[in-house]
């Protein structure tokens, strides 16, 4: 009888805008999952300018690019965990597969090889968290296909950002992804803006799955220390990140959200 192959859950962290907190979210989700006893790996697929290792103050010896070379050399013999970098804080640990260290290496990572890397990692870990760029690239589309959940991160700061969220969501739905596969997460809520959250939800025709509070100070301190907030923080942002992972692991019952009417600003823009 053939041995069952492990199929870990893949959480892709994606956005249609840059600088929305994808990397911070990816690291903290991985840390909280690891703290709950799961075997976890974060993969930095921001190939050109990935910051996962910078945020965690790691110095990787091997990267996604090296894993790709190994796959091309011998798909059956290489050990994928040889290419990861361990992170540990007190008694919590998880793995990181780093982005390439050189730009020319970043340009030479193929979507096909990246998918093979993810598939092999999936057989080793309970959860993979994929930190990605804000683009519908060939690579990201391949990762979306493989992902169990797409965590679509947004901020409600100004109209073009909201427009791009709508375009991105419609694109993913047009590809054929199930509505339940795409989870909207709002970052930096309660930041200064004239746009109402309920208006954005009605535009997207989907409520935000989770809302994270705005706390630049806590986020900055976390990055400065190289320690995820969920492992070393008692603030509201750390709590919100923990609640998000609890939802993903069915440890927290979601509350329903109502929807309000559009504000005139959003209405005028999307007529």
C-alpha cells in the first residue's frame, strides 16, 4: 500500500498595492501557527526585493534560487529543507525559504520551478505562508493555483487603491477561484481617511474577513527587534494578528458583518 503524501495548507499573502504590510502579516501568521504547534515555512516570493529575512534579522546561506537549481539538477534526490533557514525565538521556531540574494538570480527563477519548490515544501510542512509581490505575474498566478487560501491584504487610504482591489478581486473571480478561497484582510484600520469601511465592502461585494488595527509604532519596534509581534507583543495589533490565525485554524468563531450604503465619494468614482 502506498504511503500517504502530506499535503500542507498553503496561505498566499497577496495585494494589488505595495507597502500594505504583506511581509509583516506573513511573518506573524507563520509565528502564530508555529506557536500553536504546527510545522511552518515562510517562502519569500518577492524575488527582487524580499524582506522576510531582513525583518527577522536572518542571514540565509541558500535561497529559492538555489532550490530551483537543485530541482533542475535532480528532482528526486534533493532535500528541500536543506535550502531553508531556521528562525527561533524562545521556544517557537519556523523555517524561511529566502528570496534570492542577487537581482540576476531573481530574474532567473521560473514559475514552473517555484511551483515545484512549493509542492515539495508542502510535503514537509503543515503550513506554508507565501509572501508575494503586488502583481498578476506568471509566478503569482501559479502560486494562486496552488494556494489553499489567498489572503488579499488591503488598506483603505485613497480611491486608486480601492479601485485596484476591486480589479484584482474581479480578476481572481474571473479566473474561477471560489469565493471562499479569497479572504480580504484590511490592514491599518482607523487610520486617517475619509472613506468608510462599509462603502468599500459594498463595492467589493464582499465583507472584510478580518480587520487589523493601525499601529505603526508596534510594527516598527517588531522589525527593529527582529521578533514577530505575536511572540513579543501585548498590543492591539498583536491581538488582531492572533485572531486572524485563530480564524484560519477554526479556533475563533467569526462574527457577521453588516453592510452600509456608499459614500458619495466612492459612488462618484465608480459610476
